[in-house]
């Protein structure tokens, strides 16, 4: 399954040729790539944890500082880009990235905060229907968030949290397993919250299929897109996702702690509140979600804005939005179709580089099917003596797991660090890599595999 493709030139010349042919090659120059001690570029492969800084970010942030200096409070209306509607400047590109209409998307707060706000509306446990389903290897913050939601409603997370787990013990979780689970717990599941791209394995779930299965079970379908936004072309509206949230500092390059995006399907948000027959969604409210025209009349009664904007609480952090604005401009120029095309060939190339040089010592747990992953490879270091046969992988012997690779594995990771490779280590034995199509090169993939081969020796 993982043998190198015959037509792939894995030499340094081959990698350089692919870079020359890459239609997106000029975009790397629009980013600051961290340097090694000798002034050369690091091999930066953690764009899935913190994306690199676009060179245009500085002026976008300075523009806000200058306007504040010049106008004080009047910057809300007089700034080059007035702060009052500033978040709206982000909406269109953001909506395109996730496949939504503008009224279904808003940028606000940070990710875990938004998950809670959305669950306040969309996790409404009642009677027997109160369970939440998440995926195995879910990101810790999501796990903490759903457990606390269950507890917040007075239920026991040990009883009402269901972790969907693969049937064969493998890291990849089949959609059919989740479907079966939903079928079994049909009358008990209130919500499924899934990582659209699982942070650990890099697996991209078939969200349309899961939305359908979730709705058939009478539950709500929510998605955490932290590792999917800016990585994979999404169609949240058409896939019938109920709600979603994501951060902007990973593939979206908005800078550390960058603001979060939120999606609320129009059937929940885009309704006419003035129609007395409409029952407004339950939500926690703040003044920024109040209808904009009358917000400053400071009325006593809360009249929500239409669409996702109605979920806003506070006036947003403009300096952070500025970083996101600069970054989204880059995405607007490239577009997801071109990005996806390069992403697929770069990830495939890196996969082949790794397997051809280090295939005996590592296993890539990320799905090899390009429709089931984005720009990520999770590379598991095999324990010494661990066999290469598929049977062995399915049923690890006690020996294989107790021969913990952690000590030597961590040494491999440190050797990579020393060689100027910036990647990510997950206990006990996995290195995560993100070959980001906006700024990583085929040559990066080549050098990574060379350095990994050296580090494994
Ligand atoms: C990165 C990430 C987070 C981080 O949450 P913050 O609230 O932005 O700190 C949460 N969930 C997932 C799935 C992530 O990948």
C-alpha cells in the first residue's frame, strides 16, 4: 500500500524541479520563515500548530495602531478600516473557506470559548437524550469542554460521554463505526462534536455522511475545524453541519491566539426574530449580538442580529482581527482549489520521501487516501524489533508496546530539532508534520526525509 510511486523523482534535483514547476512557489516569499543559527531557513513543519507570519501582517497591525493614535475613539468610524464593522471585512473570505454564506459565519472570541457558547445553544439535554459523542484521540480541550457541559447540566460525564473508538484498535476511525454507534444510541445522543480533521492522526472525516447519520438519529452535528480551516476545502452549508468553530492561528496564519471563526447553519440563525411565531434559538447574549442599528440606543430588550453574528457577545479585539485580515488576503489571492491541488501533491511527495527512506522504522498513521486527509502526516516511530507485517500492526504484542519507543523516539525528535527541523512530538511515539502548501516546498520534504533517516540511525 505504501510503496513509492514509480514516477516520483525522490532525488534533490527531482524535488527542486517540482518546486520550479509549482504555480504557488512565489507565496513562500510572502511569509517569514524562522531561521537556523547559521541564517538559513529552518524546515518548518508545524503550520498546523502555529502558522507562519505573513509579511503583510505587520502593516495591518500598524494601521490599527496608527488609527488609534490619530483618532482615539473616533477610529470606530474614521479609521482607514473602521473598527465598528471591522469583523465584517473578514466574513466573506472566511465564509468561502468553509463553504458557507456570509450570514452563517462570524469571527469572534477564541475556539474553546466558542465551543461552549455554541453548546449553550445546541446541546440541550432532555430526558434520556443527553449523551455527547466525540471521536477517539479528540483534542484535550474539546474533551474537557464536552465533559464540563455534561456536568454543567447536572449529568455524569462518565455516563453520558461516548468516545467513538475504532473497532480494530487502529488510530483511524471509520465513519461506519460512528454510524453504528449512532444507530445503537439513537434515542440517547443529543450532540456529536467531532474534529473535522483529527489533530493527532490527520484523518479528515466525511462530514456530509456523519451529518446525515447524526440527523437520522435525531441529534445535533457540531464540528471543530481547528485543523481543517484553511487546510481543506469545506462545504459546511451543503453538508448540513449544524454548527462549527475553528481557530485562526494554525493553517490560517493569523498569529498566536488569533480569533476564532464560527459557523451557524442558516436554519438556526437566519430567521426573522420579529415574527412572533418564530421561537428564537436559546443563547447566551451580549450587546455585540444585538441588532446593529439600535445597539447604541442601549435598549433593555435583546434583539439578536440575524445569522451567526447574533452569537457575538463583546466588541472584538481589533488588533487580533488585523492579523487575520492580512492572512485572509493571502488566502483570497490563492483560493482553496489551487491550494488543495498543491497540498495533495506535496503531502503525497513527503509521504513517499519518508517511506522510501525510512519505511522500515516508521509507520504513517494518517490515511493515505488524499480525500481522507489534508496537509498533515503523523509518523509513528516503530519500537525496535517491531515487525513490518500488517497482522502485527493490528494486534500489537505486549512485547511491542512495552518496548516503549519513547526514549529513543524522543531522541529522534531531538536530533531533528538540532538539525533545524521544526515539527511536533506527541507521546508516546508520534511525530506530526504539516507540509503547508502556502509556504512549504518539495525540497523541505526531501530534507526532512534525509534528516529523519539520519536521526533514526
Ligand atoms: C488547537 C485546538 C484547540 C485550541 O483551543 P483554543 O481555545 O484556541 O486554545 C481546540 N480544539 C482543537 C481540536 C484544536 O486543534
